[in-house]
C-alpha cells in the first residue's frame, strides 16, 4: 500500500485520542475502510484492517499495540485492538473488526506489530478466530488438540453449574454437595472426533528453523538440537516451559510454552459478578495483589463514573507504591538467584518485604491475597498506627535498603559481565513487541502509564520515569532500582498530603450496577501495563472480561532478546523480564 | 578499577550483615524469645527478623486477619449477666443466633462455598433462622465478603488457621454446629470491631427507644 501523506506536524497529534478525528484521517487515504465511528471506537472493515493498521503505525505514530482481545456476540465475533503512541501518550484508541460467526477470520497484525503474535494466538486459542497471515497460529494456553474454544459463550467448563453466579442452589434450596458430584464430567467435556485417550499421541512438535548464517557461532561443527527447559525447573519462575533450539551453546530460538497454570480466569470473571472478581484479581500476579485490585477497580469505576474520596485515593496510591517496591526487590533477589548468587540477595530483600506484607495484613487481613479495594473506595480504613509505620519505613528503611542493595550488587564484576550487553532489546523492538514496564523503559522508552494517562491521583505527584540506554539486562535491572527510589518519592509525598475523612463513596453495596458500555482501563503495575477490557451489558455480571497481562506479553519478546546468546544467559534474560506465571497463564 | 574490587565492595555488605547478626545475638543474649523483645524485632523498628519456631511459637495475627468464616451467636446469660456454660461441651449455651438466613453471604460469596437452608416453624412457616448452614472451607478463598456485607454482624472471619485434617469430605465441610461461636470469642479476637459494633448497636437501640417514647 502506498501512503504518500507527509507525517503530521506534532501540534496536531494531540487530538488523535479521539476516534472521530482518526476516522477522518483514515478516510483521506482509505475512503471505505471505516465502517462506523462512535466516541469510543472505530469499526474497521476486516479486509482493510492491515492497511489501516499500517497507516496508523506509519503516519499517525500509533506505534504500540496495547491489547488484542475478542468478544463473542450472539451474531458475530468482534476483535478489539487498542493502540497508543509512545510519544504522545494519552488514552489508547480502540479499533474493532467484526468477524462472521461461521469460520471467523481476520487479517493478522503481525506484519505491523510484533506484539500481536502472542495476543492473536491467545484470541485464536480462546475464541477460535483465525488470523490470516499469522506466522505461527497455534494454541498458546491450551494444548494443541484441545477441543472447543473456552471463551465462547456456548462453552461449558467441567463442573459447570450455571451461567452466572450467584448459583441458585446455594440459598434455601439444597444441601452441600462436593464439587465432583455436582456436575458429572462427561456432560460437557467434548473430545475431538475419534479420540481415544489410550492411544492418543500429541502432535509432533516442530520448531522454527533459523538459518545458521544469522549467527556467529563457533567454527565447531554443531547440530541444532531442541532442548526443553522447564516446566519443572527452579529457574523458570514457575511452570514455564521454554522450547529452546540451540546450536552448540548458542540459543537459536526460544518458544515459551505456556498454560500450565491456566485456569481460564476470564471465563471465571464472566461467571462472577463485578464485585466477586476483585479477590480473583489478587491471584493474577500474586506479588502485586494491591496493584491488581487498583487496576481492576479503576476500570470498573470508569464505567460506573464513580470517584472515590480523597483519603481512599491516597491510601490506594500508598498501597500500590509499596507493592511496587516489594515486587521490585523480590524481582532483583530472584534475578540474582538466576545468576547463581544463591538466595543471599533475595533474603536480604525479603526482610523489608516481610514488614510491608505485615502492614498489608494489618490493613486488609491477608498478606498476599489482599482484596482491599472496592468500587468507590476501600474495604476498610487503615488501622491505627499504620501510616506511622509506613512513614518510618519510607523515611528510614526503604531508602537505606535500596541504596545498600545497589551498592551490594551493582559493582559486582560477575554481575556486570553477565548483564551488560546481554539480552539486548532495542528501542523499536521493545515498542513493536508491546513490552511494558521495566522491560520497555529499560530499552530507553520514556513511557509510564502513570504519566501517559494518569489514573487515580498520580498527576499530583512529582516523580521521574527512569529509562535505560540500550535495553540490556543491566538497564532493566537499573530501571527497577531507580523505580524503587521513585516509589519512595511518591510515598513520601502521599504520606505528607494524605487527608482524613471517608474511605468510601456512597454506601457499601454488594449489588453493583454497572451501566452498559465497554472500557479499556489500565494501570502501571510493577511488571508493566496491566489492562482490563470489560464489556458490560447492564447485567450484574460482565459480558466480557479480558486481562491484558503484562508478563504474558513481555514474554513474547523473549525470543528476540535471547537469540544469539548462550543458554546460561537465557535463564538470566528470562529472569530480567520478571515473569509471574499466575499472570502469564491466567 | 581492578577486577574484583566491586565484588569485594559488595561482600563488605555481606560481612557487615554477618557481624550485625552476632551483635544482635549478643544484645538478645539469654532472652531471644522474650515476648517484648520478640515483638520489637518483628516490628518495623526491628533489626533482622528472627525465625519463629512454629508450631511451638506463633506470631500474633492482626485483628483484621481473615481466615474461614464463622457464625456468631449471643450466649444465654445467667442471673449475673455472665454467659452460661454447658458443662457437657464446655461451650457457651446458645441464647439466640444472629443469623436470619437472609442469604446475602451465599449470594456475595465469590467461589460460592456457602449453602443455607432457611428454617421453618413446626407448622411449616419460614422463620428467620438457618436450619442448615454449610461452608466448604476447601472452596473458601478467605476473601471476607460474607463478613463485610452481612447486615446483622452474624458472620465473621476467624483467626484460627490450623484447619488441616486427614480427609476433606467431612472435616472440611463446616456445618452449623461447627460454625457457631459465641460473641465472647468474637469480642476476644476482634476487640476493636466488637467495641465499634456494640457502640453502634447501643446508639441504634437508644434512638429506637427514644422514638417509641416520643410517639
């Protein structure tokens, strides 16, 4: 496609958060590509999606694909894309493409955005929409050979009881029945045609072959072999399996095999009511449950048009920033585990983590599964003495430990040798792969959702966005340390400004009414941009509930980072992404 | 900089940690498990967290700690206003159950682990009391919604986290008998909540009494 439009002058770019304006721009080059426009989204013709995406990417600088998901409507499927510009920031625009119910097909965006690879595979896996032109369209969370598409509305999981909670049998109807007896297994489990469990063999696993010229491997005559790292391996941070093709000791390609911890979080979310989802978000990235709560709650509050009181906002920020500090110190510790500094740095960091988790426990009732935020406020106010303890931590301990950790670890020559110029992810690749958080900033992209699209009250605080230079492991590591300092800065300001007063807007209610609509809400989690795409049809349960898991999408760039480095580096590179499998597999 | 200096610099920190632990041990010599000292070391002002010898020792849990709900009942009082104790079981005699079988806890429960059957009077009319109340604690995710949204303060979160059992089909299905705990126990584990709720209740009752006298 030839687009001969000159690039837009920078001052006109700010208006591109409005779909109407973007639609006008698209119409100038592709007159019949836009089917319809609403204040929320653009509906694009499927046949011209790729051209539109290319135009948006090249001419309007929408260089970042936040999120790809799909919605199952009774008469059609809808694939939803959220795009932002790294330079402009602001809220993402939403593109939608409709696909027929029978044999749904949509062109793949992988030629424009590398980040579409994993996300489209997820959509294909969960919803059965084929992406034409996708280089490797296979299941990603379920196994190859699984029958059915779990996120379609007609799919019923094993132990299915009812379409929506609350289940009718629970109140005034019957007695307790154990889960195994509630729904016989064979009722709703489908097998492929002619399936025989005893003689079943999984399809042969192939690996993409990369030509040897791309690599400057040794002159030794080596064969490419496929080795399997994980899923049960202490260095993979959970049940992550890496199908690795190596040439000698050099990594040729890595394919993360996911889904060992898959529990169909999104389907559970659609069965739940809005309120019931909050404790489930704790279990996504279990290191950062407070931040997950916050991201989900602000998304639904956007739909409900609800604003929490000041004190609640401040407590939310304090909790989220403490979480960030805890998550980063644990990430650094585990990262050194991968390097071979066996547990000592981790244990040093865990001391402060322990104190912060004790504070979380005192406030919310649980150390890790906090379930602390509610729509329009918090579950309860913080206990007496909580803020004094946080103040003491923030003034005395956290800065000291951050400095000590840096002095302790960063000068170490072994660390420098292993981390510098290893696992390099260049700036344009980091953006193209839709990486987020410290991985993105490590590659030198000054992008933080807290600044680009400020949520909660982050626009009131003074803080910097640390960035790396070249995007190697060292940069990601240093970005994390710098972010811990920024968190302390935010915490100091928040503790100074925190007002008294209510912690809840309106009365506490378990029957949440969410008006019709759809929303993509996001927050800067320690691991990256955690997004929720929610479609509400006005009923007590979300019609569609999608989680944009940062660690999942960051893993998509692993192959790019690890190519050409040694197997031992692969472990460290993977550690520097800081994956948490609870979030990756959902 | 010569190779290795950075490493040595880092190891200085490790060394100082080692020395600090010995200094700490000397400071706590002879009283490592003194409760006051113990609490200080576990606090934000402590230096180095000490290992707790569970199950011989336990850390105190904060009041908001939540683990598996229980039902609250008001004990029957004797003439002195003290709760009557059943000599057979050693438990306080049930005065009345706070639960009215409204079913909000069962509806709000995210994993749907609460089953309630409403009670009925001998002539078949429904009465506001549960006939049966089950919580499957294997399914319970300890979110605390039931306690948060109960309008009668009848279901609360417990502090007892030692619920391991040899089997799950009987021992992990808590029925109404096992779930019932008296307000004395509740006041003991949730002193602040209890004081606040009692004050609210008294204020409400006073307002009600005032209304009745004026009308």
